[in-house]
């Protein structure tokens, strides 16, 4: 059957119309940083471990599942990250640690950065000339002697912090990842007459807060799925930071009343 003239004219106009342009693919943030996948998970942990010592392979896989970072896969199925991927991970971890933002909000921020709708004043530390990666290096866990030398404090201060239970030494004689900051803060307080034994109360208060966090994440930790374990780590970090922020706010509130 011969089509009606009206439909024939409409079809001819459609065929003569210019093709619809395909959407422009915007380069994902951070712009100008190499997207060449040259790093393994161990490399990412080494680069970011100094600033984020609690970062684990499970957490990286969880961020991937949430669509916040998209490492490439080798023919054998292994993940490989680019310097740009590492900067995205750094951005996510920093927003969680410093601003206590949930992953959903961070994802929206990254989407805005990808679309060029926002500008993050972050200078990627992994980008060097030519886009090659520069290692930041994650420091290994120190001993009491090496930490004293590294921070420039009297070795006896570190030993007293261990004796008071403020610092914990592993069976291999190593301190935990946060020991350096604890020692630096203890040294600053010592200038005001605060001795390591006085800091035992801080350790006990922190342990009680950790117990609260542990109760919250216990249901997730009981699940064997990798995603559940990564989610537990993310929730623990977020709730732990909130507890720390609440503690700091309460101390500031109390101190503010000490002076007229």
C-alpha cells in the first residue's frame, strides 16, 4: 500500500534533518592528571597510607562498588589504578575525614566536578611533569626508639606513654599508625606540665568511644560479604570521626567557661 503523502513528507524531512549530535564526554575529575593505569592496589595503599592509615583493599573495593572510582582490569582480572584514580580516592577519604560527609553527598560532589560545575582547589600531589606519578610513600610503623628520634622528643616520654597504656606496642615491638601524632600532642601537653600518666584518662575515654563504634558496626562485621566488610570499615571511620568531633566540641565548650 502506498503511504499517505503526509507521512511521506514527514519521512523525507526526517531523513534530510541533520543527525542529532552525540553528547560530549567530559573528562572525569581531576583534569590534567594521567589516566594511565600503572598502579596496583598495594601502590595505592603505599601512596595514601601516610595520610589515611586505616585504608584497606576492602575499602578501595567498596568505593569502586559505589561508583566513586573506576580502576581498570587487566586480562587476568586484577585492578589497576591511574594517578587520577588515586586523587579521586584521596578526595573521598578527605571529605569523609575532614567534613564527615556521607558517600552519597561525596558522589554528588564528584559528579559536579566531573561535569565542570564545581571547582575543587586541590592540587594533585601525584601529578608531576608529563603526568608521571610521584610517590609520597607511606611510612612503616615505628618502634619507640625510632619514633622518639623521628619526632625529636626524649625517648623516656615515649616509654612513659607506653607504660601508661596511652600507646600500645605490638608483639613485634611496633607502635600503631597514629603513634606519631599521639607523641607530638603529648610532647606539647608536657610543656604545660601534663605528664604521660595524666593522659591515661584520655586513653580510657577513647576506648569507651571505640566500644560504642564497635557495637554499631558489629552487625556488618558479622557478614562475610566483602562489600559488607568494606561498608563496616566506612561506617566505623565515619562514626569514629563524629565521636572525636563531639569530644573536641565538649572540651572546647568546657574550656570556654574557664575564662571571663
